[in-house]
């Protein structure tokens, strides 16, 4: 056979070394063929003829197919059947679609390396390829611009990523070359490793008789994950170096 095994092509072309006949010569047609998914050619057998040492099947169903051939001469003498061909597995069904990738990393995160897992694909025909999975990841949820890589297992750990919101999707391939559609996108994982801007210098009225003075400052900004619910941690002291007698508090506002 000249067909890759296993294959996702349902039409197979077989060739063999031609018979010879030094007497009456080969008949027309010269060859009788049988092909079947039964390598003993007892059940499910299709019989046909051809005149050359080559035969192309009609479209076949999925499964492992075998063929053997015998030759006849012009006087009706018939050879024994050849040995059966090696089984050719036809697999035209793609693997199941991988599950939606997920991660235990909570978004937003300052972690720059993210590990994803997904429910593994299955394939009842030729089996999953090695590597089985093709992945795309990036900050574009449409994956028009993205990084493509592969994995042999239903898990993937990214290289170090820069700040941004990342998505990942995955598809599976089998040995015969069938490919599933892509999974749904993972939830966006926001990576933010950049601190907020430094708050402005706190100010208040001084000197003052107020024993509970109010300080205010220019608010910080954060273009990544945004400020926390209580974003400010305050230290106050009579030591301007904040080396001793330091008191602490938090504030939701500036």
C-alpha cells in the first residue's frame, strides 16, 4: 500500500508485485481482489477485479482494512491468494474537544508564570498524537495575535509573562491527523506586577490645637488591577525617620 497508516483518508490505493504467466498469459482482468475488516476474509468481504497491479478502493468506513489478491491466466488457471496486506486503520473522526482550560491562580495576580489544566481529549480510533495538544495563548481573546505551542499532556505552564490579561485555548490531534475544534477560552487572568503610583505628601493644618488632625494627600493611581479596597497604609510618629514610636493605620480614602 502507498497509504500512510493510520490515515484519515477513506480511499486507499494498494499496489503489489505483478504476477507472470509463461503459458497462456494473464487473463483479462488478471486479478481478483478481496478486501474486508476481517483479516481472515470470512465476513464483510467485498470481491472485485482489476487488470493492473494496483487497486484504489471506493470510500471505506472507519476501521482496519485488509486486502489480498490472486491472479488468473487466459485458460482459467488461478493462483493462490497473496498474503493479506498489513492492516490499514482508517480514522476520520477527530478527538473529543478538550475541556476549557483553567488555573488555580486567582485573577488578578502578581504571579508571572501561570499553570493551566483541562479535561483531556479522548480518541477511539488511532489514538491521540504525540504531542496531543496545540495551544494558543495571549492577551487577545480572539487569538488574532497569539503564541502557539504544543503539549503532550492536558497541562501547560507558561513562560514568564508580562503584565496584561491572558487567555488560553487548546485543540487536540490524533495519530491519523484529525484535529478537534478549539476549546472555549480560559477565563482572563490579569497579571499585574506594577505597584500603584506613590501617594502625594500628606498635609494638614499646623500648628494646631486639634489633637486628632486630618491628613490628606494626592491619591495614588493604578492602571493594572486597580487600587485595593483599603489601599493606604499609614505610619505616623514624632520621629521623622520613623525609627521609633511609630503608629500604623489604614485608610480607604486619601
